[in-house]
C-alpha cells in the first residue's frame, strides 16, 4: 500500500468514527432527557450511559450539555491547567 492509500483509508475511518460519535451523542441526549412531567433529570442514567458507552461520566455530561464543556474549557484556560 502506498502512503496516499493509507492516508485516504485513515481519513475515511475518521469520518466514519465522527459520524458514529454524533449518533451516540444524539442517542445520549434522548436517553438523558429530563422527565417531561417533573422537568428533573432521570436518576442514575448518567452513570448507566457511561457504562454503556465506556466514555466516563464527565464526557457523557459534556456531550449532553455542550455548554458545560465550554464552561469547563474556559475555566481550565483561566487557571492555566
């Protein structure tokens, strides 16, 4: 295989992974949606979603709530971490 073919194969694989990750994120948003009656988060689902995806609770939270990820990034940038 030539380097060009390897790069194309890698780029294709990355595109497929990104598409899959966006589908997982959409599924997580639906799974972790607030209860329509009470408006509260469904208890215990973040931990279960982390187990199912293998992502960890923090990544699950940040995937479902992008503003949380933005706040954490800004905080890390401010502290220099």
